[in-house]
């Protein structure tokens, strides 16, 4: 995040989307009794040493900044429909009379996606 602002924004978005995913998985398993496939939890490893070695290379920084900008563009396209879907899912669950304990995870998903949208508005143009 110190090298370029896009990295900070991507880090924030990653955190928000991880919470949303976890809450959606909770909804699916607890309220819908659906098994969610296990995630690959293999550690990627600490890449901070590699990053420190390259951070002084302006070509490396620029290439990573361009990649981050592309990813942010993809997220700008993907997150609005995800947010719309989460709202519809929450509304349908309410109409079905699901208990509050089932609706809470969906409410958190909507909050996280809304916050992700706000975070995307901070994206440098």
C-alpha cells in the first residue's frame, strides 16, 4: 500500500470481500443446510522480502500498479451486480419469513459489499 494507492485499496477490498464470503458461507450452511466446498488454505508464503527487493525498481512498481488498476477495473464491474444480488437474496429471505439469525449473515454481506463500493469510489483515476 505504501508503493502505490491501488495496493491499499485492493487490500481493503480483499478484507471486505473475505468477510462477505465468510458470512455468505455461514448463511448457506446454517440457514440453507448446504455444504460449502472447503477452501484451499495453503499458505502463499510471505512475499514481503521479495517485494522489498523490487520496490526500488520503477519498472516493477509500474507493472504492478498497472495490474492493480486492471483488477480494480474488474472489481468496479463485478461488485455492483454482486451488491444487487445480495439485496435481492436478503429481500427474498425476508419474504420467506426466515428467522433473524438467518438474515443477519445476509445483512453483513450487504454491508461489506456496500463498503466495498464506497472503497472503490476512492480509486485514483
